[in-house]
C-alpha cells in the first residue's frame, strides 16, 4: 500500500501503485523501475502550469533521450529499452532509424547534441551540455527581465555553477 503523505507528488503515488502491483509477479517489461519513475516525473513536470517550467523539463527530457538514443545506436543497443517519456521526440527516437531520427527540422539543437555525443572527455561533455542548457535559459528569458521565469532561470544557473564549483 502506498504511504499516506500529503507531500508526496502524485506521480510518486502512481509509481508506488505500479511497483506494488508488479511485486511478486514476473515483469514482462524490460524498462527498469528507475526509468519508469523518471518517465512519470517528466510527465508530471511537463504538465506544469507555468509554460517556461514545463518547457525546461521537456528540454532536459529531450537532451537525455537524444544522447541516450545516439549512444544506443553507437553500441547497437535497442534504444526502445532506454528512451524515457512519451512526448513526440521520445516516440520519434523509438521508431526512427534515420541519422537524425527524423527530428532534424524540429529539434534545432540536435546537431549540437550530436557533436557533444562524440566528445570522449566526460568532463568536457558535461560542460557542453550545461552550456547548451544555459544558452536555452538565456534565450527563453531574454525579454522576461522581471518575471518569475527569470528568477527560476537564475536559480537553475546558480545550481549549475554550484555543481561545477564542487566538481572543480
């Protein structure tokens, strides 16, 4: 039975129910539980009332899924087992075998991600991913100087800086 707690987000309750329903039964799905939880998390976050916040979470989902699909292709893995979520990009990644997964016209940062995926130095690779996210934040808050979106973007940038300070 899922725990009763008003502070648990709804997607977590849904995850508990799925997990408990599958407990003791053979699980036909190849999708790991942590990926199922991530999928529910992103679905919940992308339905945020604030469109900027929803777009931010979708950007992160798309970046992770695109890098995952590129890596799965490189190592001949079944990308369907690793793609999280159910948005248009996730569906295209699962089904397309085209070099650009059929997303060349709709995902403007795809060429950048393809170059990032080729980076062998993990430190440099992470820096470039954060740079891509930073630029997205800049572009999407440029005309929103005093809005809540700018405050949220500032907080996200501070988190990135703090992460890099601890890594250095």
